[in-house]
């Protein structure tokens, strides 16, 4: 009887050690969130994807454009309480009206978007939305949900160029779900407000685009293919409550001159 009790106690201790070891092995944040990977793994995966994208895209090398973009992004990032990433903004020579967020704080901006927006403030609002996707780690969540965490780890460890290519295409082409878009919108509107940019300008941009490209909106504005636009999203921006003492501070850039740098 005494031996049986000791045996049962030994089994309980072994189970406890196994459970304790399991919790010690997993990063708690990842264990809590099944759609997460560690920052180290995301950085490694991002490195592989960035190398692929930079061979597929034509990056614009223009100091004046880079300086203009830095003025916009500095306004936003200086009003971000604590950034999860060291953001890198890439200007791409592509006529599509688009911008998208990749892994590890990499944000890509197409020249077609520069041509289409009317001011630095409009572009800032779109970039604030992309930063919102990054800060909420929506890209990681989207990839894990779509292809599974096992496939992501196999890409990290194997570096298969075919898989990296497909993963990069998936990042560009697959849309976020409605909750992700709402979170990114809320983030962008608040960041714009904190940056003394009128959040209502986001709605103005989308309404302008809908009026201008009514017949081929989704073809012309690739941004809508990956960021589905509903009237509720336009309304959220247009109805954003601004206090009477709100002091809008336009970003001091001559936008016609900025667009001329593309030529």
C-alpha cells in the first residue's frame, strides 16, 4: 500500500514536471495567441521576404522623395507612444494606387499612390492605417491563419525560394478581415489626431476616389483589393469627433512638387 502511494506520488510529480517544462518551453505570448510568432522569427522571415520583394520591385532612388517621405513618417512616428518596430518605408515604382504592410515594420508605397493623393496629410493617414496593421501584428495573424504556423516555420528554417515567393505574393494580395481593418482604422484616426492631422481627411480621400473611378474603382485602386472599403469605414472617419480646440497642423510639403520628383 505504501509502495502504491509512493508510485502515484511519483507519477504526479512527473506529470507536474512535464507540464512545467511545457510552459517553460513556450513563449507565453505565443502560447496565449495561436496566431503569433516570436519577434526573432518574424525578423528572420521578414529578411527572406524583403530580399525577394526587392528583386521583384523597382525601388525609387530619389533623395528629394525620400526626404519628403521622412517628413511625413516622422510626424506620425514621433507621436506614437511606443513602436513595436523600427519602421522602414520603401518607395516602389508602380502605377497601382496601393500601399501595403509586410512583416517586421516594412511598409511599401507605390508611386501610383503618391500621384493619386492630393496632399501629404492624405498620404499620412493611409500610412497611419498601415502602421496600425503592423502595430496590431495583423500581417503575422493573416499569414498564420492562411497557411499555418508549421509552414511558416518550415520557410524560416528551409529558406525555400518558391515558398518565399508564394508567401510574398500572399502578403501583397490577401485582404485583412473586417476586425483587422476596424482596428487599423481606429489606430490611424487616433494617431492622425495625436499628430495634428485631421482624421476626417481619410474619408475625403476615399469619397474622392469613389467619385473619380466609379466604373473601375477596384481595378484602379489596388488598395481596396487588400483593404475592403465599406460605407461604415468612411462614416467612422467623417464622423470622427474633433474638439473645438483641435489645432490642425498641415504637413509643410508642396505636393505638386513632390509628385514632380517622380518624373
